């Protein structure tokens, strides 16, 4: 597993990333470390069990090739290719067939789980069925014990010699892929879009095939995607995540120990530890890889569509983003669909006019945005002025009330939103119900005034003077009036009359003041 | 499971100032339990403030609410709210805070509890600069609360860890080894060279640091749960809150 040693810094933003998981480090992270990774370390039990092959830190330390040799007399172990959470991989030569193979040794800890052997055998059988040009093939698997040098080669691994003091090891012997993994390939940042588009269909083929066989990878990431010298894509470690990780439906029991999958590539349902993780999790992980290949970045948080970062067909955005949908139902349901989309985009290159149209569209959008901003500024300014006026009126009112009645509240500012609310109520509700036609105006007015009635539901506080009521009703009339003016100016007069009637009634029952008070109490 | 727990138990002292003490005190509040609650509140006020900030528009009001909440919580007569079976400290605080905020909203103009008199010394300014309230943040206030809680736990642990190294005048060592906490693949050789130690010594020191970190983390979490059995589960929940 390749990890950068230092936090990367990009551009002006001086964003810091966790060197381990690639997530953005927020300011004030404890100890300047990635909280997620820190917590993950903390989840490992503080007292190490008697794991046979654990180093003092609990990390899996692989045997060196010489130490491994006695386990596999039929092989010549050449070198250790890599190690990770799921074991170690060695390059070896199969002596009798004179071919190169890769030997994967699982961490010795797994043999402490008595149920593991059964699962291992079942899973290995399933994996042996996965014969596909884009999947690293499995030649053999089993449990190997160190053999005396004299013993005959090519023995079955299951024979455990009890005399041996060394623990047996679970292994897979696999096809050796001469090449690099995708992580190495994109080490320099990103791939050329053409290269990424050549890789993705092959990934889709492999995933589709495995999914049809009922096997989910669960840990698709660049480290597990190999590229051979002829540019062929091979997916490694199929099914291992499931084998070594969380048995479905038993999440809480084991999750403390084994967070399987590599967090940035994991589908949301995997991170949440959902029980229904299916093949669509692979489609998500492939999406993350796709995004990373194109942009060199991980799609974390709010991320830009790939075409914003690199020069690619904008139609690919939709494909990438759909693989990254949070809900599995929203994603592509089959890897083959992704392939079909990508290939159809490649075969029908974007027309020049489409690019031009896009440019024009962007320009229109920019101008429109500017105009909208201008209108908004003006509207805000006008709104503020109106508010000031109303406030003055109300203050006068309150001042008079203080002399006339016993005020329970000192006058407070009237918030802009209360005024806007009245506006919206008056014009919005009427329009919504399409009651602003001439023939419907009485109904429209009544409906429009209903919100006022609702606002005045709570009966308490002081009575409001005439001027305050007039101010509010004027707002109401204007609010309801706007759509009416547009339709039939004549009816405005009648509506105004109706409003006046309502006003008289409201005044009589003293209902408007609580609305005002309510507005104040919320605002204050 | 049991054997494992026993082992874990012996590897660290179950913290003395802890939520279980408060919860078990219940109505018969003792000075000890009160002190424990105050101690815990002082440690975990930040998630509450984060929640309050989401709840009201301006920081001033959120500060008043947070202080008011603690004033109310630390009053003797409301102390009895903490009864056995109330669950974890985190859940208890959030529920109580929600109730408090609802009440506050209802009595719109009445005086704020605590009358603006600070009960705990809380560094709001520093918190504001690190809490980063982004309007685009889609997390619910509850999720934000849990996340902030997890961050606070880590912060406490890291502070404690640093303090321990400082006491032994090993601050330099701590600073160098810190990154080994998460990245076990980092080069021991580089650190060894800059510390003037052998690679093996660095490896051992890093291992010790990691071990102590895990112990402290469990100790810290143990403060906030009722029984030791809940520690692992709480750890897991906090981890998940960080992931979302």
C-alpha cells in the first residue's frame, strides 16, 4: 500500500490532507492528525492478543522469502511483492510448470477464528470459478504448514504436521501479473482521460462477470487494480474483503476489530455498516477510482464534477456522478451499464456545436446571475426602506398606546421577514389557488387574509392603534394587489374595499396586534 | 468476550471522575458527584455549543444559551435528572440540551437562566475559530453534535498524552512520534535520524505511544458511559460519527 509521507498542499487554499486516508484535514484537528484515522487506531484493542505473527505494535509482519520457503516445497519463493492489511504477496516460480505465480499469505491471526477455515474453503471454491481475463486468476488455495525439506513436493496443503511449532498459513496461489498497480500508475497525479476511459470498461467487464457469479469485491481501489505490460486490467483480491472482514449481518460484533475496505473508496452503506451491502457497493468504489483517475483527487465532501477539473466530455460527469450516488438505488444497477455509457460517449464524440452551445449557455447563465444579483440588491434596499417606514409608524403607534393603555411590551424592531411574510401570504396563497381572477376575487381576498387570521390566533398583548393596522393592511392590499394589477386593475378597488371591511372587523375584535407582537417576540 | 474485557480492564484504571458516578448518585446528589458532573461539563461543552450554534443565528445567543444550560444543569434541583439508566453522558447531555432549548424558545423574552453570569470558563472564541460553521454543511445538528463530541474526546486524549510526555520533558519526542500514531508505515529511520536515536528505540517509543494513546482513549470514553461494557460500543459509534 502506497502512502504519501507528508500532507499534500494544493493551490492557494492550503488544504491539508490526511496522508493516510486522503481526507481533508479540518482546522483544529486533534494534534494536527486526521481524527478519523486517529480514532481507527484507537479502535484496535489496547491489549494485543496472542497473535502468532504480530509484531509488538500488532501489525502484521510478513515472513521473509527464506522463512516462507519451507511451506511451499513446490515453489521457489523469489521475493516479497507487498504487504497490506489482508496479508502479504510474494512472487514465486512454480517449479514443475516453470511459470511465475503470486502467493498470497493471509495474516496468521485469521486461523484463531475456528469458523474461518470453513469460510475460507467455501470462498476459495467460489473464487476459483472466476475465470475472466480481467480478474487475477486463482490456481490453488489451502492451509500450508512448513514441510521438512526431504518431503515430496506438490503435497496438499491441508496436511498439518502437529510436530511443527510454526503455525499453518492460509494461502492462495494466483496468476502472476507482470506490471504495476493502478496506484503506481496514477502516482504522478492522474491519468490521461483516454487512459482512464480505456481502463474503466475493462473494470466494468470484470465486475459484471463477478457480480453475475454472486461475488462482490467490497474493496475496489487503485491498489487492487493491476495493469499488465500489455495494458490489460486485472482486478486482484476478489472476495478477500468479505472473507477477512465483516460477515454480512454480523456487523457490530466484528466491526470494532476489522474495518474492512479503504475508507475513501467505501460506499456509504459500507461505512455505515449496513447489512445490505451488495454489488452496488463495488460500483460506487469503482466510481471513486474513476473520479480519481480523471482528476487525481478523491470525491470527498462537495466535489466538482470531473469536467470542471479536466478537459473531458461533460457527458461523462453524469456517468461518474451516478456511480457516486449515496443511495444504491440511485446508482447504476449493473457495472455493464457504466461500460455501455462510457463506450457510447466515446463512440459519439461531442459535436463542436455542442461545445459552442455550452459556452453560450455559460455566458447566459453568468449574465443572468449578475442581473439577479442586481435585482436582489435593489429589492433588499427597497425592503429596508419600507421596513423603516413601517417601523416609524408603529413606533408612533406604540408611543401613543403607552399613554393610552398599559403596554406589556416595550416597542421592538419589526423584522423584515414579518413584512415579507405578509406580502407572500397575501399574494402567494391567492395565486397558488388561482383565485386572483376577477370572478374569484372575494375568495382570493378571504384566503389571502386567512394567514393574518392565523397569525392573530394567540390573543394577548396590547391593542394596536389605527395607524399600525393601516400599515399592515396596506401591505396586505399591495401584496394581494400585485397579481391583480396584472390581470384586472378594476377589481383592485373592490378588493381594497373588502380589505377595509375586514380591517374594521379585525379592529373590532382587536386581533391584529398579537400578530405584531408575535413577530416581535420571534425577532427579539 | 469476557476474557477480553477482563484483560482490557486490568490494562487501565477505570477513570475516577466519571459519568457512572453521577448517574448512580441520582437524587442523593453528593458533593463528589456534583464535582464530577462539573468536571465532565467543562470537558464536553464544545459539542453543546456547536449544537446551540446550529440552533440560533448568532454566536452571542448561542454562548448565552450554552452558559445558561450549564448553569441550569449544575443547579442542585435539576441534578436529579441524572438518574441511573439515563444512558450515556453524550445522550443525556443532548436530550437535556434539546429540552432546555425548547423551553428557552417558548419563554421568549424571559430572562436567560444564569443571567449571563459565566459558570464555567469556556473559551468560545477559540472554539469558534475551530468549529467552522459552514452554511453549506448538510449535517444535521445531531450529527454535528456527535462529530464534535468525537473530536472533543480525541482532543482531550491528545492533550493528556502530550501533558504526560511534557511531564517527562519529552515534548520533542512526542512531536516527532505523533504521526506514527496513525501512520504505522512512516519511516522510523527518518525519525531516528532527527531524534538521534536508534531505529529500534524509535520503534519501541512509537509502540509505547500508541499503546498509551489507546489506553487514554478508552479511559476518556469510559468517563462518559455508565458501565465498562459500553466502552467499545461508544468508541464505535463515535468513529462512525466521524465518518459521516
